[in-house]
C-alpha cells in the first residue's frame, strides 16, 4: 500500500512519539529514570523512627508486553522495569517516611515492605501498585495496600511520571494511617501489661523521669497515688533512717528529671506545631508534659513526709 507523503510523515510522528516514551533498548536505566520517570517526592508529614527494608518488582501484563514489543526488545523492556523499580524505591527512601531505608543487607529492619507494580493496557495504559508491609519482630503482616491509576490513552498522552508520583503519594498516606493505628494498638497493649506491673511495683521502682508514651506515664501516676496511700505509711514506720535518706535523694532526682523532660516535651510540641502540624504527635507530647507536671505534684507531699520523718527521728 502506498501511503501519501504527508500521511507517512504523520504516521512516522506517531511512532516516533511512542518510541520516545516506550523504546528503551539503547537507553540506559539511569536515562529512563531521569528523562521519563523520576520526580522529587514530597517530604512525609510523619516520620517513623524505624528501619524499613524495601523490595520492589515491576511487572507487565501480556497485553502490555506485546504492545511495547512493537517498539522495543526484551532488553529494552528489562531496562524499563528496572527503572520503574528503582524510582519506586527512591520515592520511599527519599520521602522521609522512615528514619532508615535499605534494599537488602543492613541494620535489622523493623518493617519489610514488598512492592509490586503492574503495568497493563486493557484499553488505556494503567498502573497498579500493591504494597505488602510486615512487622519483622513478630513476622505478622501489618497491611496490604493497593492503588491503580490511568497513565493515558495512547503514546502521546502516556504520562508515567505524574501517575506514578500520584499513586505513591496515596499509598504512603494509606501506609502512614495503617502504621499509626497499629502502633497505637501496640502502645495500648503495652500500657495494659505495664499497668499490671505497676500495681506490684514499690514506691522506689515508680520513681522514673522519662516515659515512652502518655499511656504509660498516666498508669505510673495512678500507681504512685496508690503507693502514697498503701505503701508510704509502712515506709515511714519501718524503714531505717539511711534508707529514708536514700529515698529522699531518689525522689529529688526524679523531680529534677521530670522538670527537664517536661520542658523538652513542650519544646518538641512547639516545633512539631511549627513544622508539620501532626496532631497525634502534638497531643502525645503535650500529654507527656502534663503527666510529668502531675507526677511532680504527686511526689512533693511524699518527699515532705519522708523528710519530716527523718527530722523527727533526729530530735
């Protein structure tokens, strides 16, 4: 079939545009990332103090692979898939979602995140990314998240960079919500177990400054209230003077530490408010500051009672 010259030029332009976006046979993986895929991910508003190992695999459905084979070779498709996987890994690594991210051997991870991206072409170009997150300490799965997006109808409307950035932004937001809920549940379980331990603790054992969570701080404060009523009379009556003196020192040191931790928590709350306005973190820090002040007020009358007992013995 003879194609008129203008038509041939038009057809050539279509294939040239498709080839520019889809053909990677003679282009390095780094060039594909730089020219077609890579973007700068927005900083995560929440950072988990944890190490995550991230594994990424890119796949293509048979119809997508057949379509791309019109323009490229197996090696070219392999380069493209490697570029996709590396771009997704860079997104997680550079977003600040975790304090540490690595791809293989390294520090013992807290989470293992296995990501599988799938490119398909039922009618339009589509991208689906599935993220499986596992708690490495327990070996239990934490979440399975998945998002799908259209990347365009044809070669000229094919926009993998913007689509990939959008889908990863949504997935990280989903993961953040899941992890915050799991961490909150874990803290509650720890607090319940610790509350039982606090009920058996001695007054001296309860003299702690810094706390990991508000829940633990409040449970320790409740235990101090009980110890003041149930243990203090026996302490004042039966402990030796040198033992009471040691207890005074411990209480005064605890008050000093609590004052310090209270100021640190308030400063951190102000910093978080000014930077990312993470409501949960702000509430936690403010709750800690309140708990520290409450504990100081609980310890003051206990300290006074012990000092008075020592003074009375010296008369």
